[in-house]
């Protein structure tokens, strides 16, 4: 390499350093600000997680304290004092409150407690379906047969979590109305459904037999044949 080339390279390198220095002076604050944001984000995330853990622990402690009471009224009073940080935990507390209200004979109040869960769109759909099913049961004494039939029919559509249990209730409503043939059809559909639990299918089978029907057992026997 000639002296000229070496001189040019040194000058070029010096120019690069000078440009870099000027850029750092002009834009160095951007890197600093970015660093502050990153550190602040990590700190906020840790703080937020700690707050969530503390809130969840507070809910758990409140539930344990409330449910440790011997009397339903005392348990209900304890549950009323539990502060919930989100819609899901509020739904859980509502389920527990409604159970105590039913035990106290306050079915109308229990239905209102559960309906509040149904109406809260921030609550996961599965919880809202469970609340609707339980609310129908709590309010059954004040509803007409057609109202109960309509309510349970809504739960049988769309593959919801309470679909088969609602189907069972509809079968019982048909029995109440003297429509035993329709009841047997509904109960048979439970036996044929692959999602039916053993306990639910056993109940359906027993009621079909009690009504004088002849249950089709092929759907129940099919899984055993493959073993």
C-alpha cells in the first residue's frame, strides 16, 4: 500500500469517527430514552404481576375465611365482603353466593345473583352458560313450564357446555307435561351423544326404563367393542 493510499484510509477513518461522534451527540438521547422505556417496561411488568398475585391471594384468603363459617348466613356475609379483581373471579364468587342463598331459601336472590353473571359480557361464555343453567334451576318455582322450556332450549344450541344437562331438564319437563314419548326421545339422544358423561347417561337410561321405554344401547356398547 502506498503512502497516499494509507493517508487516504486514515483520513476516511477519521471522517467516519467524526460522523459517528456527531450522530451520537445528536441522537444519543434516543438510545437513552429507549433504554429507559425497556427498563421501565420490565419494572412495570414485574409490578403488575406482583399486583395480580396479591389480588388472587386476597380473593383466595377471603373465600377460605368466608367458607370456614358454619352457618350459611355467615358464609354469605363473608362472601359479600370478598373483593374480586376481574370478571372471572367475580363469577366464581357469585356461584358460591348463589349456593348459600339457595340453602337459605332465597331462590329469587340466587337467580338474580346468577343472572348478573349471565349479563356480564366480560365473563367467559362457559361461565355464563353455567350461570344461566343454575339460574333457571333457582327460579324454576316462579317460572311457567313454557318459560323453563324456552330457557333450557337456548342452552342446547351451539354446542354449549351445558347442552346435555339442559337436554336432561327438557326431558323432565316433557315428563311433567305428560309427554313421555318426547321425553324418551330426548333421553335417548343423551345416550347416543359421545359427549355424554357416564353419570348423565346412567340417569337417562334409568328414566327411560322407568317410563317403560326400550333404550337403544348400541351407542354405549360401541366403544366397548373396540377394546
